[in-house]
C-alpha cells in the first residue's frame, strides 16, 4: 500500500518525505485555507510542493470550477504547473465530462468526494486515474466508513477500466483518514493508497508498547553502563 500525505503544509510534507515513505500528496481547498493560503499564491504553492517531492510523486491540486468548460480549462492550467500535478475534481455531472476530456489529453484526474460505489465506478469509467472514497466523514455521521470503502474497493478491483493501463489503471485513494485503525482497515481490504493527515501518520509510527519497551531498554542500558 502506498502512503500519501493529506496536507498543503510544506513542513509536514518535508518531514514525511524524510521518512522515506511518501508516494504522493493530496490537497484540497480546506487544507490550503488551513495553512493561510492566498488565492494569488495557489498555483505557486502547488509548484513548491511539486518541486519538494520531485517529479515522480503525484500531487493532487483541486479545482474549484463549477462548469465542465471551466473545469477543463482549470485542469489544463493546473496540469501545466508541473508534470506530477494530478487534477482533483469532485464527482458531479459537470466533472465526469471534464475528467473524460482531460484523460484523453493525458491529464490525470483524482476524483474526490466519493461516497458510493456507483460514483467510483462512473469516475473510473470516465477516465479518472484515481478515485478518493472518504472514510472518516461516514464515521462522523455514525455510519461505518470502512464498509463503504470495502464496497468501493471490490467494485473498482473487479474490472479493468480501460484507462491508464501503463500506470496500473484506476487506483483507490482511501481518504478522510482519521487514525491508524483506518489505515489498517484500508490495508486489509487491499486499497492501493491511503492519504493520511500528518497527525494521524505520526500516530501510525507509535505504539504504547514500543514507548514502554524503549524506556525499559534505556533503563537497562544505564545499568550496563554503570557496571562497566
Ligand atoms: C481527500 O483527498 C481529502 O483531502 C481528505 O481526505 C478530506 O478528508 P477530511 O474528512 O479529513 O476533510
């Protein structure tokens, strides 16, 4: 399973990259607003992320256009920022034809705000390179996000969607991840990718027994040193 980081924060991306685990970056308008991003700096900031992670690491930049024509135009503009830009479009009637057109031009689309298997299959059929089912937002409603992820994963993996064959076809990015348990559940069902906020990614590194074990080793090593 590949790990993406779900953030627009350059320091967080830099640190996750230093761990040697980073295969991609996803951003969205809320994450850009969270770092105090300004409209005029948006494309420049996406360029900085692309440069930071290097040309082989996909970086999703989300379009906020509302019509098919505007999505195509914005998608082309975003894709021109760097070769690793993936245009993120929310699933809707307007974005399906935009995805189809961009895919024909060789521009990769990450179709986001996916909450059902039908949305995911339509996105894949239209030519999306990635589909992003949201897990945590189901849990926020008292529903069970991983059950929906399971349904979506099964439907996507049942077929060859006919696009992006040289890159392995349409991949599932498990999104809206709240913590390590979501990461494990995504792994158990064979999701291709998880995009994880930095805080949750850090939690994935730690375990209370590891911390306890480290303390014990350190204390015993002090004994060894004292006896030397
Ligand atoms: C997907 O790429 C989104 O950026 C993301 O995972 C949204 O999740 P949230 O529910 O934490 O906002």
